[in-house]
């Protein structure tokens, strides 16, 4: 029996985020400390196996409410189902003949939920990789993020951009340019310019997250996206600033100018704070990390932060300070 197992790691935005949905630029890193896994094998029927996140029994009404807040109404099974549908539609549009064998598929994940580390996207990308191998279909690398994005935006109505999908497909460290002049189109899907950067260029990084103050990414993004599409000057200019910061950060990394990189990451968050209504708990994480001597920026849509630090003594100080307010602190494994 053919058994296919694919793992996709979490990710963190370093600088530029959330310009991915606004014709901007961004740099992201993979976080190998956490991963989603999808297992697929030939089966008599096409079967989607529920995971622990797709619960139907609860200890109490409060347990149910907390589960829905963390995982939504359908857990991750909707992501798997949406990916299968989009994969089938892609193959049909490209006139790719699929064999008629069926499969059983299941997923699991230890990526902290709803703290901006792209756990949902990891399930989508892992499922897509399993399907590509099972059906022996080669989808161009630059198209895979756009196909994964379509699962969430078109099938599930989740506000999202390309950034998360690009870094989880390409892995490592990636500089992304989504400016209008850089966007291209192939097989009906849009994609930008994606440049892999050497992970050895990175300074020491820490990642901190606080699961109990998490919220779905669509809650974080929806109002800003509408304001941007309406052409609100303050929002448009902030997104242009974020894009410029990412371009400068790319140069800072190449020159190993880590003092400048730290300043750019701090400015990135300050720019976001000027247009978003951020929760007090999320801002507190940034303020505590900076007070302890590190730079700090949101790693995604809130609930997790990432930053640079000068030495091990600084890391220990930052870790201790963030732990006091209930954060988990790690050194992200990237290469």
C-alpha cells in the first residue's frame, strides 16, 4: 500500500508583513519547531479522517465555546476538503488526466493555533503535496502558493494573501515582491517574484507566542483590507511604508547590518500599530520584549512576535520577561 506523508512547518513574518495582500514586499522565515502533517494512502473509498481538532464531544458548554474559538466550526477538515476540490479543478483546467484510485487522508498539527504562525496554510500545503505525489502531478513551484491561497480565499472565504503560502512552499528564508510591476500570471494564477535568501545571513532570532489571546486571522485583517480597497490615505501609505521596510531589510541582511534590521523591524510594528486596533495583550508582548533589550515585530496577525537580540544574556533576559506575562519563548529553527 502506497503511504504518503508530508510535513509543512510553521512560518513567521520578519519584516514587511502584512504587505503581502497589498502589492507590497515582505521577508518571511520558516519555523521548523512546529509542523502540520498530512498522511494519505490508497483506500477503497475517498475518506477524510477526522482529527482531534474535529471534535464532536465536549466536557461542557464552555469547552465547546473554547474549541470553536480556537478551531472554528469545522476544525481543519474543511482545509483538507477545500484543497482536494481546488486540486481537482486545477487538473481539470489544465487537462491533466487523474487515475481513478481512491484514498484515505488524515492530518495532525502541533502549530499553535490562531497566533499568526500559518497553521491552517500548513495543512493546505501538506495536503497539496500529498495529492501531487499520489496522482503524479507536477504543479509549477511558483503556482503552488497561489493555488493554496485560492483554497482559503475562494473556498472558505478567509481573508489572506500570498505570503504565508510562499514561505511554506519555498521554505527557508524568502524575500517576496508583490508590487504591481512584479506580478505575473500563469495557468490562471497570479504570483510575484520570490527570492530565496541564505539563512546564514540571519542574526539570532527569538519567537514568542501567547495562545490564550489568539484570534482568527480574518478578524485581524478584514477592516484594514476594506479601508485599503477604499483608498484610505493613511492605510495606503502605511502599506507602502511596510513594503519599503522589507526592501531595506533585504539589503541590511545582505550586509549583515543587524542594528539596522532591528530598527526596521521595530518601525514595521510601529507602522502597523498606527492603523490597526490592536489588543492590549498583543502590544504588551512587544513592549516587554523591547524593554528587555530586543527588537520586536508581529510574526503574523497577532499573538506571536519575532525579533533580534544581541547575545545570549539578552535572550535570557527577554525570555524571562516574556515568560512572566504568560508567553512561550523559543529560538526558531530555520535552516
